C-alpha cells in the first residue's frame, strides 16, 4: 500500500466509524427515550425516572466524546489528503474546495451535536421531573 492509499484508507475507516457510531447512538436513544415514555405512562417511581434520565444524559455524553475522538482522527487525515490533492487540478481538490465553501450549520458535526444536546436536555428534563415528583 502506498502512502496515498494508507491515508485514504485511514480517512475512510474513521468516516465510516463516525457514521456507524452516530447510527448506533440514534438506535440506543430511541430505546432510552421509549423507556422513559413507558415509565411515565405507567407511573413508575420517581427514582426510576431519575435513573432513566441520568442514563440518557450519560449516553449522550459518551457519544459526544466518541464523536470528538472520531473528528480528531478525521482531521489528521484531512490535512494529509489536502497535501496529496495539491498535485491535482484545482477542480479535483475536493477537501480544499469543501473547506472554502463550508457552512458550519450544514454539516455532520452540527447535526450530530444538535441531536446530542437535545438528548442531554431531554435526559436532564426527565431527571428534574423525577426529583419534582419525589
């Protein structure tokens, strides 16, 4: 494997892992939120609501850290890929073109963080409601 192939394989692996991690988070969040809603519907104890809410917050915090690490690994390879693509015609420099026209709101990072923050807020709300009911 040459250096270009190595850098690209590293980028591809980390990009795919980031998306898989996000998909796994969404799946776990659906089950966690469903558990909270079921507990509310059935009138379970406030202590259980507090635990479910804390789990929801913990889940979002852990995935925030995992995503931050994935972003670090991707940023390492993006620097190398920009160096490699410097030899290409200007219209083929995909990473450089993307960096120029990047809108911070229209990005995977913004979408992932927005969902993680919403999940943390939901969990904190459930914890607060559990304490209120106690």
